[in-house]
C-alpha cells in the first residue's frame, strides 16, 4: 500500500469517526433536552401536588366545620321539638 493510499484510508476512517462523533453529540444533546423537559414537567407536577394538598386540607377543614355546625343545628332542632311537644302536652284540646 502506498503512502497516498494509506493516507486516503486514514482520512476516510477519520471522516467516519467524526461523523459518528457528531451523531453521538446530537443524540446526547437531544437526550439532555428531553431530560430538561422531564425535570420541568416533574417540577410542575410537584407544584400541582402541593397546591392540591393545601386545597384538600382546606376542604377537609371546611367539611369538619360543616359537620360540627350540622350537629349543632340537629341538637337545637331536637331541643326545639322537645319544647314544642312539651307545650303541646299542656295545651288542652
């Protein structure tokens, strides 16, 4: 093999290696971009989860408050019914 042939062969191998390196760099760049997108989406989901947790805590607190108010109203209605029944028992019919 002559020097020219060897040089041409080496240049071809170098060109192939550079093409492969460029392709690998592009793949890595795309993967890094996808990872960044995934990390951003994950952060948004975490923010949503935190917001929903706060809203859920508020809803549970309101529910408990309404339950207490409902129990108080039921107690007062029962007391009023008893008072009315007692008054009715004293009324002559």
